[in-house]
């Protein structure tokens, strides 16, 4: 099965930017839809963005639309999340996930998950 490893998280001031990466190994992600989710302490895991296998279609949560961009490089077997204009409420652990189904906003639509990377936005 695929192994997903996120990186790029860290501490950033409000208004700043970060780019998260999700490197896949053991299996190609080229033919699978992929997504990013986040989970803040004491809260449920929330949808952030998703992208089709080709990269032609993307979905975003309303809270990040216009600020975050999901992309993928199938040649590198890697998924990205560019996060701009970060806000305090973006603080969470960010997870990438692989789906074997149609593009979905629900965590139940994803089969494999990374271990997460912490993003902390400070004032």
C-alpha cells in the first residue's frame, strides 16, 4: 500500500505563507484523487482541498478558497498545498490522503493517510 509523508509545516506569522508537500512511496499516486485535510485540537478532521488524478479539477473548502492552492507533480509522485495569507484559524495538523473513489470532501472517501504536519499561525 502507499505510504504518504507530509512535510513543510512550521510556525508562521499571520499573513505569511507555507507550502506543504506530501511525498508518496511504495505505490504511485498518479491514478488517484488526492486531498488535504486538517484537524485542530479538540475538533474533527476537516476538508481543505482535493484534486483529481490529472490535476484538472480541484475542490476547496470555503474557508481557504482564494488563499490555498492544491497541486500535484505526478512525475515526482508528490502532492502540494500552497498556503498564502495564513490566518490564526488555519492552525492545525495537516494531513494528505489518497482516495480510490471519486473526488470527495469527506474523510470517509479516502483510504490512505499520512501522519500529518503541524502548522501554527501566530499573531
